[in-house]
């Protein structure tokens, strides 16, 4: 009887120890083994990147190409102003307006301020005082907007012809007509990012006539590079009436591309200069004149428009369109 009692006690102890071991094992495993809910969450987390990639790929596939129409120097004083006073500013744009409107955005270099000041250059001859002091009539803002020129570069050598007040008036007049602007004007520098059909297009100016360029231009490229699908530098640079850019300008153009620009568009020489493909990106050193009263040579009467098509995966295609500036103040497509 005593022996049987001892066996029962031993069996009981072993059973308790076994149960305790089992409970401890389950407790341990539950601390390291995920629950069904945790497993589900982990599976969702694993699927998220793939799902995001699918959405991203689909968004890219659904993106429609956009077209940006670039033109060169736009000057609406002197002889152009006289013609417009007789025939109206819409007449100046009459033969080019249709092409401008076909684009999602048209961009020009605004070669002077838009103010309520009286013209100082109208009626002056080459070499006379004030011949190179420009201001454009306030009504031109609405004409530009109606012609689809909804973005202008104001970083150039004429924007300060009427001082800071002229710049301030220009900005106000452009804004009132829903026209955006960018550019380096003395102590100020403005970049712009256009949102078009899901694309983010960044615009930066290089103004050769500003003391802080090109350092500020390189900083601006860096600052908006990550915010832009495509980044474009509109440069006002070079030597007037020279058909080819110099080495210093070409090196600077390369620096802009090396710093993150996808395209460089140039203005100021008043004649068309060469274009160059550098590391897979285009540099147009000068588009020449767009609207200007420089009819003294065949070179200054020619301009170049560049139709830039941006499509899915940020592919860029270029269509060069030659322009002719007629003596009647109108610009038209050159029918070669």
C-alpha cells in the first residue's frame, strides 16, 4: 500500500512537470510566433511595394504626352509698338497664334518690363539715347495670355530698364493676366514648377547680366531637381549677332546639364546659334528673335521655335520650327 502511494505521488509530480513544461513551451513560442493577424499584416506589407509599382506603372502608361513651345526674344516697343498702336497687338501675333495655342504651354523670353510708363525708345534711331530702353504697354499681358504664352523668362538685360518699380509692375501685370514668370532680376531669383497633365516641369533661369549668376543658377537647379520630372534652364547669355557660341558658354551649358538640367534653351544673341546634344540632353544656345524690330539682316529676321514633346517615362522629343520676322511686325512659320 505504501509502495503504491509512492508510485502515485511520483506519477502526479511527473504529470505536473510535463504540463508545466508544455505551458512554458507554448508561452515561449507565442512570444516569438506571429499571430494570424500579424501574419495577415505582414503579407499586406509584402504586397504593398508590388501594388505600388503596379499603380505607378499604370499611371505612367496612362500619362498623355505634353507639348511645350519655346521661342526666343520677345520685344514689343519701338517699331513694333508703333505698328500695334495702328493695327492692334493681336495683329502682331496673328500668324503665329495658332501654333502657340496647339501647345500645352508656350514659353518666351520677355525682353523688357510691362509698365504704365511712356515709351522712351519709340521713334529713336540706332545709337540714339534711349534706343535700348524698353517698356511694353500694359495691355500686352492679356494678349500674351490669349496667345497661350502663359510662362515667360524675365531674367535678362532689359527687365531692369525701368528699375525695380518696372520689375514690380511687370510681375503684377503678368499675374493679373494669369501668366507665370521665372528669372533672375538683380537681387531676386525665382524658379517655377509647372504642373501639366501629371508632369512636373521645373524652370530655372541663367541671366548673364546678373552678378550672382551662375552660382545661383546651379543652386536653383539643385533646389528643385527632386521636385521636377523634367528640369529646363532658360539662359540669357552669349554674344549678340554671333552665329556660334563661344567656349565659355558651351562649358557653362555643360555644367547646367551635369548639375541636373534635362534641357537648356538660350536667348540674347538675336540670331540662331548651334544646338548640341550633350550626355543625351539638348542645348539650344540661341533661338534668336521671336518678335523684334531688327530687320537689318537676314540672320536677325530669322528665329527658331522648339516644340518639346514630353511623354511617359519622361522621354523628350524635339521638333525645330523655323520662323521669319516680317517688316510689318508679324512673325510667321518659315515655309521652307
